[in-house]
C-alpha cells in the first residue's frame, strides 16, 4: 500500500472515529434529558414508553432505507448528510412545547439515527477490510467517549438550569460544524476501493440462522439492558430516588465510563481467561448492577449500580460479534450483519418493557426484568467458545456449497 493511500486511510479512520464520538454525544444528550423532555412537553409516564419505542422502530426503517440509498450514492455521501441532520433533530426536540412537535422531532431523530448507524458501520467495515485487521472496537470506544461527554454536558446544563432550548440548541451549534468538518475526510472510493461492495456482498450471502440463534438472544438481552439504562436510569434517580437532576445524570455518565474502561481492558481479559468466563462473569456482574440499582437507598448507591452494570455488559456485545465471526470465518460480515439486527430488537423491547412495569408498579420492580434477562446469558456462555462446534462447521460447509 502506497504511503499516500496509507495517509488517506488514517485520515478517514480518524474522521470516522470523530463521527462515532459525535453520535455518542448526541445520543447521550437526548437520553439523559428524558425527565426534562417530559416536563417541557407534559408527557405522561404511560405515554413515555410509546415515544421511546418509536425511536428504534423508525431507526430500523432508516437503516433499511439508507442501504437502498447507499447503493445509488455512497456511504460517505449519506453520512455527510444525516449526521448534521441528527444534530438538528436534537435541537428541534429542545424548542417545541407540544406533543406533536416532540413526536416529529423524535420521529426524525429515529429515522436519521438508523441511517447514521448504518452508514457509519458500512464505512467502518470497509475501512476494516482495507486495514486487514479489526479496528471496529476503536470506533465503538469513541462512541462511549462521546456518551461520557454528552452526559457530562447534560449534567452541567441541569446544574446551571440552562433549559432544553439552550442545551440542545447550543450543542447543535457545536456538533453540526464538527460533523461537517469531519465529513470532508470520510473514506470514499479512492480510499476504500471495492471494500464496501465486497463487505455488502459478503453480508448478503446465505448462511444458516440456527448456529447464530443463541448469540442473537445474547445480543437482544444485552441491548434490552442497555436500553433500560439509556432511557430510564436518569428518570429512576430523579423520580424514584428523588435525586437532584444534575446528580441523576451521573448514572448514565458512570455507565458510559465503565463501558469505555471495560472495553479498553476487555481484550486482555479475554486473552487471559477466555471468552466464556468473561461473558458469564460479565452477565453476573451486570445482573448484580441491576440488583444494586433496584435496591438503592439513595442517589450514590443507584449510580454505583449502573456503573457496575456498565462494567458487566461492556464485553458481552463485542464478544457476540467475535463469536459470530468464529462460527463463520469465511462469512463473518454476514454473521455480524444478522447479529446487529438484534441491537434494534433489544431497544424495541427494552424501553416498553421497563416503562410498562414501572407504570404498573415502580422502577425498582421494573429493573428486575432486564436483570433476569441478562442472567439468561450465563447458560448461553458456552456458545462464545473460541472454536466453532462441529455442527456449526457442517452448517457453514452446507451454506457455502449452496452459495
């Protein structure tokens, strides 16, 4: 690879990392301000799960639509448009005062986030193909770092009583130009060559579902837990534990800090102890985090619970993708694409599940539901073993012969 091409790839990789960081910041600002959004729009607790569930549904629509658009343009072109638009949708959510305005803002946010997620990951997979080694974990670490930044800014906004128009509008003023600048350096055909097309063709190959189903369940359970924290941790502390709004933001901040630190150290833990013990231990620790949060007598105990949850869940999702890749080493992109669908499944189930139980009883009881589901990952841990099973190899050979 020529030095000039290598330099462009490094620039493209850095630009995409910035894109992930900006998305993490935007998402964290939205979810940590759910109590303020409820107050501003008069959104009842019974309607909140409906609004939150609409976001992942529309994100799925946006993701599918973006794949069709990318085929006619480029992933770079889509990402350059939708990322600033997501930031604008965040600002829109801060300026309205009627439910229809909130529905419009969250609807746009969901559609655009789905397109953003798809195009970012398409570019990430393409860059990974060009690099010839795994670099995706770094992008997701950038997302976690953005989540920390967004939660911190939301906490400062609550502390100084800035209000949603100032907070979301001010964030958009910073985030939109940053997205436009980063977009100048996104990877295009000159840097990626046929990498995106090759990845898409690999993802479209026919592989069997059966060997992947245990991993799909683990992915869904992990994202149900993640959705529970993202959408309800701050609200639980403010409404359930009577915490000040600025301190309540620390629940999501602690969760994202733990995710970032855990992912930074997770590879070493897997190398030393193996994937199965790390996944099982992480599931147990995440369940303990839910238990601590649900039983918390006050603010700091609740924050501790969500922080423990972050340390527990951080390695599970990357190891789901790694295990899927090991099952189908020649069609790893196809496996990853199928497993990633259960990201949306988890978010779609998690928000209504916790919201409905909380509305019927309390958030303390509501957090026990994702706790039970995260514990279900423990018996699934055997499917994270380094070597594929004989059945998996037979299924792969059969799929390849059909293809």
